[in-house]
């Protein structure tokens, strides 16, 4: 019982701990310790001296309690080397302190201070398609028709699949919900898109597309999740030439819109969709090798118009090796441009403010050695986070900063082969390797003590 | 045998895996169920939180989450059913008390149960998408207590009854009410709305419908509105004490609808206490209350506005058309100003300076002021009255305030050019007779007119001032140069007026006495000598003279007379008797003026310096006039006024009208030409509207006149009709 001057005594698995009510207040009322000390469970306030010797007994591991008590006292997490993380997490869950543990584990994301904290190998056959970071530090990896889900403790949950069809893209709606886009199975009405629970792997909702009031099956490609207006965008291919971008509401799951592919624009086959919050429009990129002619456009759904577009059609006459082909693209709203990358890992920029501009290539390829032609390689990928630009090339990821996008860091690990996809989220970076089925987890360590 | 077999089987199984005690889950659940019972029975002091939490944790850990959850639902439902029975059993007023107490207990118990099952809430409930414990507890309470058939209607009836009792003046337990409504809100906004708010609003509507019906039968408008206002504030207070804040808008709109919107017309038109009577009596408080209440309902303010407007137009019409009131122009304008002041005050004091009301006021004034086409003249006369020197009790500051108000009326005038005409006449009279109150005030009036109507409007008026000033300089120059020659003769003061700037007067010359004639000729020579190329004509009908006269008893008086009168009196210097004919012959004053002058010299008591034979009021052709030897006055200075009409007589009025119409013609033509020059081709109706809008600041042109002007312009080949479409006019460069 709370003794004088707010001192509290615990007996955890036989070991005595003493702490103060203020330290325990950091646990919050909605934790086991908070409830334990609440007045409703201590109806008789200790009379003078009488209850001073009393203590709370808790039948748990004292070593873990020591670590967690230290966390409550200092806000920092120091796990002794001999204590398995899983053990600590289990104890933290018992006390209701798992959120505090997660918050103390790694710091806010900074591309220049990343440390490799783990490499997780999977057992799926075949190459990985995509890896996506969840908002709470978990991730999911798509292999063929399966998606493997890991929580932030990197514990694997039940894998998910949509009728065992080839998965094209995955995305997190929130920490609890994962949306999958998959190929349609001819004549069966399988495939399409679905939302799954990330913890139990059960299918919660299947997205439908209807054309002229008729529900049709479809193959779903790239996904984009609009954060501000709770919409899901996906490139869709129907069998009767119903190509375009479908839009659904994240909350109701109902289809709210469909942008049919206008002539000259490839929408149904897009490689990448990106919702631009500031401009209220969607970037669609359909790139080599899916098409011969790369197309990048910005779509305004309010009046169903393509407000900006770029294409290399016409410029590419011959398919010579030296020619620069756009292989991935990402819109950077702050600098009003789209960043693209080619097969030599050159970065290029297209100005969003003018409609007829070309690609302004930076000449980085001269600095880095070109790959040997027969080495198995992956197409480069791009990502941005908080003013930093990330580009994967071969087995490493380059970090670029500043208005001129200066190369500031390189993330590389010695094995696993080249990186086929990477993703940033929940203050972590996940990189998926193609040769061995393994993904890396990069984190920014908590701030230094001083 | 069978027992042995069984044992063997058991041993077999034991080797494969450790089976948890099959009764474990049941046993653990019993412990937790017992704890829940104890919590509901206020007996929780003997429970150990740590043990219970650990038990619940273990159940979830060993995959008995589902059992734990359904067990919780069943146990809690059982307890709440029991509670429902005890609430149902409560008699009368204790029902709400009991409900409130039990709700408090349930909340406390729910909190403790959630504490025990916190681990389940975090893991099992989360991953299996079930309702969290706290919400579950509220839902079970809602379904078993609030929606129980025996409680639902009873609760609603009691709440509505309490509110009804409070409305009829009883004191109720507001704290209890607050707790109960808070409970309904906690259970979800839909519960509050469906189970309480909706019926509450319905009951309120019928209550206020009945009450307003009763009140309107027995109260006058002011009292009714006072009561409505009180009801409204009572409802707002009620919401703040024990209802959801979101209810405020809904309940006030019910009260507004029932008490105000439904009776709006009847209230406004109520006899002896409606809007018109409070307007007449300047009851600011009532007006302000009416404004604030009516503002809350749709069309409320426009109802007030319409009634005020029609009343204002009606009274205004009487003001401007009552022949009794037309007799004195000053009173006429003063009445208008008073009316304006009255309504300005009402709008600022009671109507929150509402713009729409101000606009309505302006449009009403504009409407009725222009009903009387003498308004421009009267307003000018009013200004003349205020600007005349020697009016008692009028300081310059006061005049300034009055002028500002007059400008307000001026703005309403449509025929501003008519006003200008009159103003010019009146100003001329003031300036020439030197009766203007002060130069500054005159000028400030001009400035006001200038800001209102532009430079053109006042350029001539300003010219008049310039003339006055240069005249003073000219006279100084004249006397400085001719000082030696003039000697002892009469003093002459000449005002040189520019033709055109001043109102034109019929030039009626007369024979000046020789002494005067000489000095006038000297001035003419001087003036024409200093200014070449000018023509000077004498306006003898507008001058004045001061003459010294000695009467029979030797008393001396200074007589202040007009130029005509001076000419007449000078004749009597040589003879004592003259007939009318002789005077007319000698002076050549036009007969109408001559008669007026003689009348004022001979027939006004106390100022009769002449004697008439025979004695009568009117002047006849064969009358004879004598010098009045016996004239006495207690003043040294005697002012002999001319019988002059302030207000214009009917023929004069006609003449002014005609002059105005004449002046308008070139203005309309100029406007037509201006418009056509820029637009080249236009149809008739567009020209009329454009001309009207261009000239609006000066007067409202008559479409018939515009048509005539267009025709005249076509004749003079400024315009032509389009050959294909006769409705179109074409500008000829």
C-alpha cells in the first residue's frame, strides 16, 4: 500500500522493489500497475503506520520487472544481453507497457543515422515481390501468392493470401489492416483486392468493381492509400477492356469512383500510384519493362482530367543499351518535381510546373562503376521520407539530402544479393533482398544520453 | 477392467503432451465470476487485484479468451437484469434516484471489471474485433435497463413530467436530472436523441403551442414578447443546467417556431400594442425586444421591416401632402427632420443599427419626399431660414448640425437641379441683402453640396461668392481713386454680379434721383475704365438705401429702404404732395413694384412716412400721397421693408418649373450624345435606362422628355434610325 511520502513496495517473484507513486504514474491508468494502485482496488486508505509494511505481490519474473521499472523511471530501455527480447516483450504485455517499450526501442527516423538491427530470413519459395513497412514498425513481405506479416517485434503472424493468386502489391491501411491487390483467376471471380487483419490474417473485406452497375472481376495492380481523405486507389484491369484506376473508401470499403483510361495514357497497368495531398491528385507511372513507352501523369478525379503528363514516346528511337530508360518514379511535392531513376542508377528530375519539360538527369553514373552486364540485378527503386530521398541500387541503398540531393549515406550489407524492394514506415526502413530470402531492418538509435 | 484401460490410456496420453487440467479454465472462471459478483455486491475489499489479473491473463494465455468473454457477458447481463428489477420496483419519485444510484454503482463496477480483464481487452478483444469491456458494459446497461419495456417509457415520462413541472414554476432536483441525462449521453448520442431528445422536443412544441395560443388571446404585444423572451432564456438556462449543449439549438428553434414564427403577423399587427403603436410611442425597449426575438426566426426581420416601411410611407405621405403643413416651409422641413431623427434613433437604439433597416428607412424617405414636387424649394427655404442673420438662438455650431441633417434630406431628392435653382435664388437674396449668418457657414454648405454632387453643381454658387468678394475690392479701388471728386455726395455701394452665375431677374430700370445718378455714372466710368470689354447694367430692383430724413417736430430718423422706395422718397424733398400718376411718371418704376413700395411706405402702421389720400389699404391709380409730417418712432433707425413673398406664388412656381425643364433639355441631350458616342448603336430602352442612371444624381428624367430629345437630335442629325431595325439608333460622327 502506498506508504508515506508516496513510497511503494513490490514483491515480484520474491524480490523486493521499492519505487514511488510518481514513477508508477508514468505507466498510466490503463496499465496493470496503474489499476493495481487505483483507489477502487485499495478501498481502505492506509491508517497511520498500520499498512506501511504491506507490499504488493506480483507473481512474475523479477529480472524483467527491473528492466521495465527502469524504463518507467528513466524513459530508456536497457536490456541485459542475457535477456531474450521475446521474454521482455511478453512481460511488458502483461503489465500493459508494450507501447512504452516500443517507443523507447528506437528513435525518430533519420536516413543518415540508420543502424542495421536485424536480418530476418523467410522460408517462402521464389523471389520477393514487394516489402511494405507498417505504421507501427511491423512489415509485410509479398512472395508470389503469399504475404508474410511481421509485427514490430519481428514476430511472424499468420501469412495471408487472396485465393492463392499472384500478389501484385500490398499496403497498410493502419497497423491492424493490410490491403492486397492480386491477379484475377480467369473465370472464377477470384483475386482482385482484399483487406486482412494483420494479427490474425483473416479476410475482412473484398473490394468490388462495378462497371455500369455490373460487378466485374478484375486484376488489381499498384496501390496507393490516400492518408488525408481515407481513400484507396488501385490500377485495375478488367477483361472487357475496363482499364483504369479504381477508388474505394477505406472505412466503408465501397467503390466511390473509377477513372477510365483515356487514349494515350496507361493507367490499368501502372507500376506506381502516389496520392499527392497538397495537389489533391494522383500520380500514375507506367514504366519499362511493362511498356515500351514510359508514361507518368497526374490525375484530377474531381473533373476526371489528366492535368499533367510526361512520356518518352517519340524520343526513344532505338533500343540501344546506353539509352536511359526510366525504371521508377516518385513525386516530391515540396520541390514540385518527379524524381526518376534509370538502369544506371542515375537520378533525374521532371518539373511538375511545366507540361512539356524533359528529364533533367544528374550524372551520377560516371562516379559509380557500372554493373557487369551478366550479374543478376534488380530494377532500382525510389522512396522519400521527411525531405530525404532514398534510391536502391544493386545491394545498397543511397540516401540523398538537401535541395540539390547530395549523396550523404549508403546502406549496404554484405550478403543477400541485390535489393529488389524497400520501404520506410514506423520510423524503420526494411530492405528485401532478391537472391536469398532475407530482409533487413534499419533503425535510428534513440537519442544519445547527453 | 474398464478402469484399468482408462488409466492406461491416460498414461499413454501423458507421454505425448502435457494436458492442462481440464477443469482449470472452469475453476479460474469461477474465481473471476465470484469476483464480479463481489464487486457488484460492494464487497470488493477482500479481493486481490493481482490474483484476479493473473487469472484473467492465464485464461487468455491458454486460449480461453472466448470463454472469459462470454462468461463476462452472461454474468454482467444477469446482474443488470437484477438491477433492472430493483429499479422497476422503486416507487414514484424514488425511481430516478434508484436509477441514478445503480448507474453510479454499475460505472464503478465496470471500471473494476475492466481493470481485471485489461489483458483480455488488449489482446483477445483487439485481435478478434470484439467490443471492448467498457463499451460492452454500457451496451448491456442500455439493452437491459434503458431499453427494458418497464423502464423505458416510465423513465421518459418522468423526465418529461419533471421538465413540465419546472416550466410551470415548480422547483425540481436539477442535479438528479443532470445525472440521468448525462447517463443517456454516455450511452451514446443516439440513445440520448432517440430516448429523450426527440420526445422532449415534441412535448415542448405542443406545450408552447398551447401556451402561445393562450397568451396571445389575453396579452398585448409587448407583454407577449416579454413572456416569450423569458421562456427562451429559461430553455437556454435549462440546457446549460442539465441537457446536452447540442440540444440548445433544437429547443430554442422549437420555442421560436411556436411562440414567434407562428404568431408573427398577429403580433406585429396587434391593435394598440403592435409594431405601429410602439413605433409611434418610441418604446425602444419593446422595439429592441421585438427585433431580437424576430431576428431568430426566418422572415422575422423582413416582417418588421415591411410593417415599418408601410407605416413610414403612410405618415410621410401625410406630412408632405397635408395642405395645413405646407403653409410654412420651415415647419414642413422641420417635421421631416424630426421624423428622420425619430427613426434614426429607433434603428440605433432598438434595431442594432441594422443595415437593412437603414436602407428601408432611406427608401421610404426617398419615396415620400419626392411625392411633393415642392420639397426642393422648401428644403432650400429651410436652409435660407437657418442661414439668415439675426435669427435668435441659432449659433454657428447649431447651424452646422442642422445643415448636416438637411443634406440627408437633400440626398433623398430626385430633382436636385430644382433644388439648385431655388438655392441659387435664396443665396442671391441673402448675399445681396447682406443677411447671411456667416461666410464660413455658407461656404461649408457649398462644400457639402460639392461633395455630394460634384464640382459642376456648385461652380455657379461659388461664382456668386467670388463676385461678392471682388465687389468689395472694386468699391475700395473706386473710392481710393475718386476720393477728392466725390466729396460730400451720397455713398454708393455697388455689387458687380456676373451674368449667368446669378439667378436672372427681369431688368426693370427706373429713374434714379440726380444725386445718385451722378455718382453711378462715375462708377460706370471707373469700372469700364479698369475692365475693358464689359457691359454694366443696373439692377435697381435689388438695391437698398439708407437715407436721413427730418420730420415736422425736428426729429431725425435714418430710414432703411429699397432703391425704389428711395427714388419715391427723394421726390418729396421738393414737394409735399404727389399723385400716383406723377410718381409713376417721375420714377418709371414698374406698376406692380411701385404699388408694393407705396403700400409699405404709406399703409404700414408705425412706418408710414407718407400719408395717403384717401386712407385705404390698397393703392389706386388716382391716389394722392403726402409727406407725413407727424411721423414718430421710438427708434432712430427705421427699417421699411417691402411686402415680399417668401414662398413663391403660383405663377412664379410655374415659371421656375418651366425654367428647370428648359435647363434639363441640354443636359439630357448631352447625356444621350455621350452614351451614343461610346456605344455607337443602341435601342431605345437601353438609352432611356442609361440616361436615367447617368442623370440620377441630379434629377429623374421623364422618359417622354428623353424621347423628345432623341427626336430632336435625329432632326439635327446627331443620330439616325437604323434602316433595317427602326428600334435601333445609330450615332452619326
